[in-house]
């Protein structure tokens, strides 16, 4: 199936590695042009180079209020348009209720929550009919994940925000969707497994709770993201799509 991505232009934040990079890779593979971002200039340049000439890297911090307008401007200047954005950020620091400091909460709120809101707000103002705003969230939108208290607090709020703006932007032909990954085999998930005394046993226990009995591959997440961002998904909006191998048992 042709997803209709050829020559469409997207911004993908947090795309130097992990889920953001996997999504950018699949978009480019299907003919899209992508602005990839991350906070580390060298990592951004390397990620863009790996994706080829239809990708351009911009070092940017989602917490910076100037980032949103700058990224949209670069997309238009570099590739002549702007068709959508995938808002992906690194996970907040792990911890239980007594572990995380006020400063960690403030920093995470600025980057994970308020940064995402600013990006979505700027995209909404810049997009026309057929545009799309997508959020990389987490299975924690529906069920808290142990030892990820900050993430559990922020991501469900973003899901509510996404649903709100989907209703608001729908009459303009702009779609808003969310992706809810669970155990995708990225550096971040391996890092979280590594916090346990026995990472291999932790992984095996997690896999036993997944109907497909394995962690997802980054490219499986990336293909789902590329589809949701594409014109092929033109009648999907206001939804949260689990990418979790069946780990979520509710509807």
C-alpha cells in the first residue's frame, strides 16, 4: 500500500535514537522528508547523516520556548513545506514517589509536557488541511508503570490534551493522534530493565505478560508511526494507538 508520504515534510523530535529515530527512518524510507531533532548537536548530525539526504538535523531542546517556531521554519526553508510533527521526548528520570525531587518534576514538566504543548500549538497554527500532530506517549496513559512516577504523572495529561485539540482541530482537517508504546527494545527500555538486580529475569517476566511473548522491535513502532502520520490514515484522529504486542488487555 502506498502511504502517500512521498515529498511530505515532517518534524520528528527526539529522533537521534530510540522510538523517534525509528519513526524518522520509516518516514524517509517511504519518501518523506524529515527534520530530526535532539539536544546533542553531534548526535543530531550523525542521526541525520544516517538517514540520508531527505533528512536534516537540528539541535534543539523541547523545553526552549523558541524551539517550536524554529523547527517549523527550518522545515519550510529546507524542504519547502510542513505537513506534520511527531512529538517524541526522552523519558523522565525513573523513581518512586519519594525518590524524585521538585527540580526533576519541574525539568520534566518543561520538557515532556509544556514543551510538547508548545510544539503542538505552533504546529496547529502552521498546518493546513491534511496536517497531522502525533504524540509519542506510553502505555502509562492507561496503567501506571512501576518506578516511573514522573512519567505516570505527565503522559496521561498529554493524552487528555491531545484528545482536546483533536476535537478542536478536526473541523480544519488537522488530525491528532497518540502512540502508546510498551516494551519496545530500545536503549531506554534496556536501561529501565537494568535498574533491577537481575535484568534478564526482569525482561523474561515482562515478556511473559505480553501475548506475543517478546519485546517489540523499534522498526515495528516506526512503521506504525509512519502510517499514522501518513495520508493513508486520513480518517483517524483523536485516538491513542497501543504499540505493545497486546500487553494492554482493555479495549
